[in-house]
C-alpha cells in the first residue's frame, strides 16, 4: 500500500494509528478477555460496526470518546 493510501482511505489517522480497531486490539488495550469486549458492545454501548456474524470493528475516535465518558472522576 502506498504510504498515504491508508490515510486517504480513512483506514489510519494522521498519526498513523488505525481508525478501526478489532475486538482483539480493544481487549489488549483494556487488558480484558475478548469476550468482555463483546459484552461491552452489546450491554454497555461500546460503539462498533458489525461486519459479519462474528466480526466487529470499533472506530478509534468513538472508542476514545466512549472511554473518556466512563472514566472515574
């Protein structure tokens, strides 16, 4: 992939981070089992895009907003 193609397509942010995270990546960031990420999607409103029966992608910006709203004061 040419260096700027990902940025133009919306696949990465201007800092080079992927715009879309997998459930495994979110689980790793939060240090929780992947199953818990699915529970966060279904029960806690974690914003996610469903690609198929078992595949989800989480938009990084929405994920970060969701986390910020839930941080303990």
